C-alpha cells in the first residue's frame, strides 16, 4: 500500500480513519483538530502538527484506509 512496508513496531495506521470514528465518534479531521485522551497529549506536546501537516496526514490516512478496504475486498473474492 502506498509503496511502503510496515516496520511492525507501531500501530497499523492504515485503519486510523475508520478506527477514530468507531472509537471516538469523530471524523479524522475532527479528531486531529481536537484530539482526546492520550492523543491529546501526544499531538500537543510530542508531535505538534501544523495545519498543513494535519491536512497531509488526513489525506494520507484516508488513502491508506481506502487501499486497505480495497485489499480486504479483493481477498474475499
């Protein structure tokens, strides 16, 4: 997916777009603009994102999620 291989050392972010909605009841955009829980601390102190970086992250995570869904659909055939 996206020509990148997972290093298997962290979470699989290809599911982030769907996971955020399931876990927090927010869209990815809403969550990155107003994170809650641990991610609130992470995104405000450890990994602060500019508005441009947020937009890029959202776009990339949505593409990764769509690719994952398409791959899962292909695997079911």
